[in-house]
């Protein structure tokens, strides 16, 4: 249990990890480690040589069985060198591999995210690589990770899933035979994409109609993929108050403090519990500014945790929340992973169909200007106009759980998340999004492609199929 000082109150938070057994000797689970503890418990007063002769062969047989099982296991490597949120969005793939017994799953991440990955995927072998450090250079990677790479080559992986389009991933692809790699491959000096990534890559030309969540893109590297309802638990309030993710990696995707004050004040109507401000040390000045701008009655309930929690502490807090208010952030994906309800605010380059919270029961306010979703790398010539509708009376009234409120402006839509057999989907609850019919037809096309089902409306799918498939896809069998 961890206690945080929130205003004038102390809040005790019980970690979901607290119920897990502490790490035993030799890294084995407590129920397996070790045999000698069990011998001492049951036979503390016994010194019979006959009993010893019976027990030692049993132990040796069990160890031999474990070794044989390990040798017969399918071994997989997932190379996920992106950020916090991407590790969580790889869950459908990682969990899908882990539930195919017997399997041994390895996960390569940036060295700064090793502790997080181990908490999220405790049964996975995690390898840390210096990708986002002070030497972001593939040559540096090769020089300093020779031991890891040698271990990989000796492991004889059944399949390597190379998920990111980056120089680091391209270098790592060269460690393996192209036929061994799903995703980005290295073949005779060329970077190639597999058939599924090649198809999905074309969605970037039509982002407004893109219906495919990143979790499902990576998840469908498996055939069959893990059932979507098994990925994240449904959203349920936990009783621990409201959390606020102060900011994400992209500035234009985030809500500035004056907007956040209005949203938070409305959302806290009917929520008497503590308010947890979440973020890194970088977000602490914004958290202080927010605290000063809140009404005094709310200030006493605020627990500023920016820069004060590690990964374990963040999991402890988020796992107990009634609600998380967030832009498109890694903390949002962590909440979805834990089944904590999310109300998210997507603007600028953030597009909920691509990176929205995964699971049943989350809400997203999506900006829907003609220029959305834009490219974060390009300057905005509209003065971030997509931000303005988030303080509309319809939004604030809805957040305050009022029974009647005006329609939201045309540039904003409220959607609710759910899952079906293909993956995540978002259904409008208030307002509308442009090109919804085209998006639905494209989703039906992708669903049929991945699930092997005949199209229910072939005519509607003819147009997206014309640009989703290249001629080789029609003519040649794809691996």
C-alpha cells in the first residue's frame, strides 16, 4: 500500500501488484521454488534414507521435464522500440503469443522502458536496448549490445516481429533471415515490408477514413489473433477519484491549462474523491499552474504526483481511479490496460480510430475539423482551431453529467469504444464524423481480410479494395 498526501487528506492506494508474490530465489514462482522448502515443511522430523531415495528421483524427473519443455517451446521475439504507449498497444500481439502454449516470448524495448515492460508483461523476457538515450545511433546500438544480439541468434526464434519503421529496427532486421521476420525485413540491403504491413501502410494516404487501431494492426500479425475481448478488461470505476494526465509527447495534442481548468471543474461535479495530477517532472510547472487556477474547494482535493511516481507508482494510482481525463498519452493506454474508465480529448494529429483507448466503455471527444487529423510535424496555420470546441457548453454539460445539454458543435464528436470479433471500434454518441460510410466499408474490408470472411456488401467495398490491394496481392499467394 502507498499513501499520498492529497491537499489536507491522505489517500491510501493498494497496488494491484501487491497481491503478486515477491520474487523468490532463482527467479522461480513461489509455488515451484523450491522443493526443499516443501520437504522441510512436511518432513521436518524425518531423516529416513528411504524417503530421500524416493524424493530425489522425483525432483530430477521434474527438472528433466522442465528442460525438455523449454527445448520444445516455440520462441518469439517482438522488437518494439517506440514509446510508452506503443508498448501497451502491443498487448494484443504479446498476449496472443503468450497464450499459445508452449511459448517463450521475448520483447525488445528501449532501455528506459524495461521496468515498465516487466510490470506489464511479467511472463515475458524483456531486453533493453539504448535507443532513446544520448547516443541515438544504430552503430552505437551494434557496438554496445553484442551480447544480447548473440543471445538472440543462438535462441533460434520461430518468428521475429519487427514492428517499427526506424533505422534501429532496420539494423536489427539484418540479424535474422528475412523469412523469419514479420513486419520490416532486411533482404540483400533493402528494407521490405510484409504483405500485411504493406497493405496497412496505404491507410496513411487516407487517414480520415482509417478505421484500424494500432493495437489491432500489430495484433493481426497473428492468425488467428487473440480475441479482442481478452485484451483489456471493460472500463469500471474503482473508487479512487479522478486522474488527470497533464500532457503527452506532442504539444499540439494536449489541452492547455485554461482549457483543462474548465474541463476538470465540470468533470468533478459529482466526484467527491481526490484529484490526481499525473505526469513527469516536465509537467510539474503546468500542474502548479492548474492547481492555482482551480476553485479553492477543489484545490484541497488535489494530489500533485507529477514527477513523483515511477512506473510501479503510476500503475498503483491509475488502477484505483474512477476516471482518467487525458489527451492521447501513454497513461491513457495504461488506464485502458487496467480497465480504468477514460475520457479522452483527441485533437490535432490524434485520431481515435488509430490510437484510441482499447476496450469496452471508454469515451473520446474527437476534433473533426476539415484539416483533421493533421501532421504533427507540419506547422498549424489555423492557430490550433481544433482546440476551441472543447470548452463548448455541450462538452462541459456532458462532463458534469447534466441530463440536458445542447448539441456539440459540428467540429466535435463524442464516441464510445467497444470491441467486436475484428477489434476496436468507436460509435458516435453525440455529433457526427465525416466520411463515416467510407470508414465503415474499409473496416469491413479489413475485417474480412483478417478473419477470412466473405464481404457482406461487396459493392461498398469495391472502392477501398481498388487502392488497398496492389496487383500482386490479387495474383500471388501472400505469406
